[in-house]
C-alpha cells in the first residue's frame, strides 16, 4: 500500500519523539510533532512514544490531549502506543489510575526491571513477517492480561508485548530504536487502509 501522502502525528510532550519521526519518514510518510491538541485535526494516525508515562500522562491532561486522542481513536484513526505510550492507552495500570483507557489491556510498569536491566531479544512476530524481530526493552511494561477484543501479536516470557484492538496498537518495546521498519510499516498500512 502507498504510504506517501500520509501524515502521522507524534505526541511531542516528552520521550523518544524524533526517533519515531525518523522511522515514519524512512517509510515514506510525513511525521508531525504535535504539542497542541488542535494539531491532531487532519492527521492520519498518532504515535505516543516511550518516555515517562507519569510525565506524558500529566502533560496530556494539562494540554487537552486526553479528549483529543479519544476522539481520534473513535474516528477510526490508528493510534500506536510504545512503552510509556502503551501504559497511557491501558484500561488498567497496576497500582495506579489509568490515563487514557482506550485499550482493554492491563499493564504492569517496569515489569522487566530497571534501566540497567534493559535488553534486546529476537522475537517471532508473524504479523510482521517470518524474519525474527529484535525487540529493545527499556524499563518496559508487560501487558499482563488482554480482553476478548484484543489480538495478541507478540508474547515474551510471562506476558504479552505487542497487542492490537481494532485501530489501536500497544507495544512494550521500542521499534523506533532499530533499523527494522516493519512495525512502523504495519502501523502505516493501518493508516493507509483507513484513509
Ligand atoms: N518505565 C517507564 C514508565 O513506566 C516507561 C519506559 C519507556 O517508555 N521506555 O513510564
């Protein structure tokens, strides 16, 4: 599917914003760093990057992004939450209130340990093709349970690390930190199909 002409917003409140923008651009689409909710009108999809979910969550409330992101998702636009972004989208967050509870998933923050326990691992992700996919995990959350509407796209250890609910994707690892563009392409294909 042609990915040129698509404009993907990257929530630019905190975290790995430019890395996601580069991945989107390398796929042939345009990336827009959004700092105001009004900038979401007219975009073809949204990426909520990794970073610190407490910070991104607080700023998203302050700047009116929570309602805007719910409207975007309700309009069928694809939303990809990576790492902290996945925590933002979860309906249940272990030990705290949810932030933008759009996806029927439960997450446990920092489930793989602290920063120095960060790791990379090859995983089988059939939705992205037969080649193994290298997942980069940095203070990553684990998706500890998923609802009936949620499709599991990848698991690692005791839980789920990549899940889809209709137009919403939650990813525990960092696809923007590798040269492998397949996960961004998968997301952009969702945006192209919805255009
Ligand atoms: N541990 C962070 C949090 O709980 C997420 C880490 C990340 O996005 N790399 O918000």
